């Protein structure tokens, strides 16, 4: 009987060690479950962020058209402009009067009210006179001069 008691005590001690080991395993398992949940939640957040970025990129693709649209707007703003080349530059020149005289030579009536602005524009050819830019208030007046 003594042997049986010793064996039982040994089994109880073994059981206690097994229970302790089992407790450690359960604790480690719980920590792994928590880590897995954290990783899963983080992954879901990342997926949501990627989806949001993708939708923003779709919107961004419409921004690719902006340079084209800006060019079209710039072209439209220049629709009333006329460039005149080959007129020699003089000191104290009165460009609005010069534009009116040129129109008169073409038998077109032009007055200062038809002109928004007149000025010379820079040229890369230093040996040539700078071109004159005339911006008309009305497109039809520019077209009338072009037709003449």
C-alpha cells in the first residue's frame, strides 16, 4: 500500500505539473489568439485604407485631364488676339494708334474702344522687331481685320 500511495503522490505531482504546463499552454494560446485578432483587425484596417486610396486614385485620374483643359482655356482666352510681325520698333511708339493706322490701310474702321490692349511681345530673334500683340474687345472686329 505504501507503494500505491507513493505512486499516487507521484501521479498527483505529475498532474500538478501537467496542470501547470496546461495553464502555460492555455495562456500562450490565449496570447496567440489575441495576437491573431490584432493582426486580423490591422489587416482589415489596411484593406479599408487601400480601398479608400484606390477610390481617391480613381478621382485623381480625372485630374490628368486638367493640363489639357487649361490649354483649351488658354487658347480660348487668346481667341481675340492678333499678332502683327515685321513692324519696325521706334522710340515712344504709340501702339494703339499704330494698330488703328494699319486697320485704316486695310479699309477697316478701328478705334480705341475696339482694342483691349496692345503691346510688343518678347521674341527670341534679336535681329527682328518684336511682334505686336493686339487684343480686341470683340472677336468679330479681329475677324474683320483678318478678312481684309
